């Protein structure tokens, strides 16, 4: 139902126009001629008045003025039908009336269709007049604003929009644009304000459509939180990777297709004796010699068959020194561009160890040759000594044992056996004491004389002790020297017996 006197006046003006057209039509009919233009204008005026009034009545409960207006329109329509019934209208007028009736039916169907859409939409729809006061709501909006009584309120106050007047609100919320607003129920809506001016009434107003986007907003907030968390995690990962990149034990450089270094860590700068800023933007081929450049080009060429190519590329330092390095090249794609990752490792210590190992290996081989020669010499000496011992056993000990076997006197055999035992014991002690088996060749008297000589007795004392002549003792001394291999040698018999022989036993014991 209209809330402003301006709308009632509009209806009154329409009825006045219709009444005037009816009087004009009655006058023309009374005079016997009816103008086609007058009839068309009269019919159109009545149609507009009736349709507008019907829509006006449907919007609210009609009060007394509205009922009076409707009664007047009905009376005017009856008068029009009475006047037109008494006179045959021209064919053109009948055609226009049929067209108007068909158009009226089409407009009625269109109006009902839009009314059904208006009632069935799930969006909140508010209809406001030219002053911004809400005149109509759809069922969904009625349920949403049940407790606040939306009809009659200014729409910006109902929706809690920014602005104190209609002009200020429309400046903040441009017509036709979508604006996110949050109502008191806690839900978020996309608001669109659309102007309209009905052709029938000519009254201006606004349609406000609110689409519930709470779920989308919540999802957007969750997505923003997730993006923030992922961004924070990505930043932490990037910081961690940057720390690992800078603190890696090997040098790392990122090179593009033109051999220009894009990124380098501190270890690479240390290997090449430069700052990190100096390496970045530098051609990597300037960091090595011609052999290293050829090796680097070979690594790049073999990258298809060997994803991780390793080569020894010497590093040239600014002071002119050359550092042996091992470079591992790997191809990567970043933003649809091809790059190479070069991992540089200082192998100077490894090279030094390899050289030392080669030197030690050479020394070991030389020592092995020397040792083999020594072992060979020892084997020869051992064989010679074995032969010497064998000869002594065969030439000295075995004849002495045979002599002992043939000796009848027990004391002489015992003395010879003691001498043989002492010689064998000396033999088992090693090679320091020569085997003196020649003593076994001595006779009993010669053995007794040797005992006295070993004890330091003079020739005269030996003669007195053994009751032998001086010449006899001298002859025995000569035989002893011959049998012991001392003949013709400047060797004292007393010193020889004292150093090479154990104290001799008395053969008579």
C-alpha cells in the first residue's frame, strides 16, 4: 500500500485524465462521429489506469481511498463500454483494440512470471522507492528481517551501510557494482543496487539484491590462512635452503646456457679466491685453463647420456695459483629455462695423498726388492752354513765318535764323549762359536798337554807333571797346532784354547 501522498496524487491524476477522455468520447459520440485517435487515447488511458491500480492494490491492503478510486475506474469503464456499444467502431479501431487486448495479456503473463521469480529466488531482494525507503521484500528477505520489520525503513539503515543520506550511500556503493556487506546475523552478502523506473507508473526506485556468499568468504579466509601458512613455511624452507646452500662443504654454482654464473655460495668463492659478488655474473670459463674449458665443454656435451657428469677441472685463482678441483655438473630446468648446477670440490688434499701413496708404493716395491735380495742372500748363507756343518759332522764328529767307539778304556771314552757333547752344545747355541771338532783328533797325551796349556802351565811344568822329556812335549805341541789348523799361523796356542774351547777334562778321570 503506498506510504506517500505523492503516489495517491498520481493515481488521482490518472483517473482525472480517464474521466476527461470519457467525457470527450461521449461528446464525440453524441455528435455522430468518433475520432479514431480519441478512441485509442481513451482506451490506452483507461488500460494504464486499471493496470496500475490493480498492481497498486495487490501490493498492500486497500484502504478507503483506494476502494473509491477503484469504484470510479469501474464506473468509467462501464460508461466507456455503453458509449462504444451504441456505435459501430471503425475496423481500424477494432484491430487496435484486439492488439491492445493481446498486448495486455502478454504483459500480464510477463508480470506474473517476474512476480513468481521475485517470490521464488533464494537471494534477498528489497524494493525501495526514490527516497530509499523499502516498499517491498521477497519471502526470503521477509524471513531474514522478520525481527526488524524491513518495510518502511531506509535500506542503508537496515543493512548498516556507510552513509547518512541516499546520495552519500550511493557514492560509497556505486549502482550496478557488487559490494560485500556483513549483516547482523553474521553472514556475508554480495550487495548490488540497481535503479528502476516502471513504465506504467513512472515512479523511480531501487532494487537491492543480496546474494549469500558466507560460504565463499569462509572458504576464501581459510584459503588465505592456508596460503599464509604455506607462504610462511615456504619462507622458512627457503631460508633453510639458503643457509644450507651458503654453509655447504662443497662449492655450488648455478650457471645458465651462456656459461654465466647466476648464483654461487661462499665455499665456491673460497675455492676460487674471490668474493661471492665477483663470481655472480662471471663467465665460468674464466675460472679455469684451456684444458679445464675443454673438460667443461665435454661435460656439457655428455649431459644427455650422463645426467651427473664428473670431471677434474683446475681452478685458477687471482694470485696465479692453480687448485685441483672435481666438478659435478647437473642440468636443471627453472621457469622453462635450462641451467647447470656445478658442484666444485677441492681435491688438493686428495691429490697430495695420491702422490704420497704413489711414492710410498714405489718405496714399498723397492723395499720388497731389497728384502727379496736379502732373503735370497740369507738362503745362500744358510745353505753354505748347512754345508759347513755337514762337512764338520762328516769330517770331525763322525770320525771322533768312531774313535770313541773303538777306545777300550772307559776314562778316555768318557773324556772324548764330554768333548763331543760340549761341541754339540756349542753348535745348538747358534753360529757364534765355531765347531772345534779338531780337538777330537788329539791323542790322550796331547789332550792332557792341551789341558795344562789351557791352565797356563809352562813347558817345563808340563814335563815335570807328565814325566816327559822337553823335546817330547815340544813335538806334541807341534802336533796339536797341526791338528787344530794352527800350523803356520801366528796364533798363541794358550789364547786359542782359552777362547774357543771349554776347560778340557782329564782323559784319565
